[in-house]
């Protein structure tokens, strides 16, 4: 059984260490401590620490960094280190397998425990449990395949900035851009042991109304941002419903005010649009601007003769603007018969092509020459309550994932050393 009692103890210790993204809490996360504990466990099976520290603050000086990250930084980066580990010598990409895991979590601490074979706690499935299972799988493979750590190198990225809307911009991206990748790269996220060779990206638009409010006794004297933004929310939900493209539309928060006795003249509406390709993202961006303009025109026509909302209708275009809190992120969409055959023979099924994928740090591994990337892990985001109350990971599913990790490494190493007669990986 690859998932040992020591693995259970390590996972419980990690689950008991709060590592919530600083983008979701005012508390300082204990990510340094969690990563140091993880590094000690990795060193026990032969890994060495190549890097452990926060990113250069200049990583935030890019247009594709989400607004929430730019607004928070750069001071918080001191509490957001990433850890890079390697098993074996520094070998070419063609002889390297890389695993990407993260120990940071979303907010909402859950009681950590192990009861009747089920781990509970924030990060149990996303992704402290899978992170420990990777070590378990590597240890199992080392016991049966001497080429590992000699002819085949294993990189392990233990990143910050996966959660909280950071989109990997200060964790995974800097490590990838420094070349710490392999011929095969596995980003560990809950996929039900189905390998997903693609990852969507998303962009966040903010529709802002900046008008003048008024007292409730004279609602006609002000601009009613609530009515205008509410109308635009319905209009955009109707017109941008992505029936003709793979991406999804999330009409998210609408905020104007909380009191009953005034008209709010300012507010904002947030929309999140995912996309599977860069071209799709560009088209969706153009469509949003077009439909906001069309919605403003419809609002003007509908309420031009209204007693209470005529001023809002007349000035709607002048007081409304769109800006972007996040855009320009890449997508992952790759294929490689050799790598996919290896994954299938290792016990991973392919994610159905007609089933929507999701967004994760794998986007930063797009278009790497001589490299293939898949998202793969135990459990599922929905059924295992990732990001929600009652998050859990069953020991049995972590053991299954560890066995797949072991089989992937063993199969990769045997192909490299010629023990199996399959096409060699591309250089």
C-alpha cells in the first residue's frame, strides 16, 4: 500500500497548518512552515531543495496580472514563497518529469481530521492531499525502478498563488519561465483520475456606473445605478449566454448600496468569462463591449419617458464604463500520442473532449517545445466539496492517485532506458 501511516501523519499536519491565500484573508498564512515540512518529507526520499523563497516583486509588473493581485502587492509576496525540489541530477527536459502542486488554500477553515478512512480539512482534495500522494507515488516508484534519480529526473513545484484569484502569476509562472519543466508535466488538481490536456482561462469585466444619487423622496433627481446595472445584468445574461462557444459566462456580484431610503448613483457589476482559446477570449471581449453599448441603448429607449428614471436613461452612456480586472491570460490545449498512451497505461482515463474543463495553473505550460502537460489528480472539485464546506479526500482515492504517479514514473523511466519498445519521446 503506497499511502503509509507516515503519509497520513504528514497530511494531517499540513491540514492543520493554515495556508489561506492572503488575497482571501487578513491573517498571515503559514505557507513557509507548511512548505518546509513538505520539503523535509521529500528530502527523506531523495529530493533536494533547489529554491525556496518568494518571487521577485517585478513579477506583478505585467498586464496579465489580475487587478486583485496588483492591488494587494507587492508586500504580501514575502508570505508567498514557492518551493522547487528535484530528485536526481539536472537532466535535459526530455529526461525529466515535473509535478506541480500547491499547499495554499481558499478561505473557510475546515476541521482537520481522519475518520473512517476520510481526511477532512481545507485543502484535503485541493490540493494538500494530492501533494502528499505525489510523494507517496514517487517513493513507490523508486522502490522498483533504479533509473529514477539517475537517468530520469523528477521536478516538484510546490507553488504559492494558485488560489485567491492569483492565477499562478507569482507562483507557477515564474518557475515555468525559468525553465523548470519536464518532457511530461502533471498539474495536480481534482479530476477523478482523468487526465485533462487542456485548461481554460478567464477574464473579469467590471461594469461601473458613476452618477449622482438622491434622496428617496426625489428618486427622479438622481441616477439610479441599481436599476441601470440590474437591467444590464439581465441584458448581458441574455446576450452573452455562450451557447455557441466552449467558455462559460458567470454574471457575478452587483453592488450599489444597502439602505432603503436613498437612490444609489454609483455601483458596479462583475462578470467572469472563461474561454478555451485565445481567439475565443478575444471574441468574447469584443462581444461584451458591444452588448454593454447595446444594453445602454435599450435602457435609454425603455426609460426615456419614465418619471423616476428619465435622468438615468438620458445619461446612461455617459456615466457607465467598462474596465477589466483580469484579462490576457493564456490557455492550455495540447496533445501528444506518446504521453497520452503513457498516462492511459498508467491507469488514467482521458477527460472527455465534450466535457468542459476548468482553469488552473496549467495555463502557464502552454506552447512549451518538447513538452506535454496534463491536469490530473484524485477526487473531483464538486463531489469532494473543494472550496466549500465539508471538503474531504478519501484515503483510498489518494492511494489510487499515488499508484498512478508511480506507474507514470516507472513507465517514463523504462521508456527512457529502452526496457519498453515504444516510440521515444520527442526531444
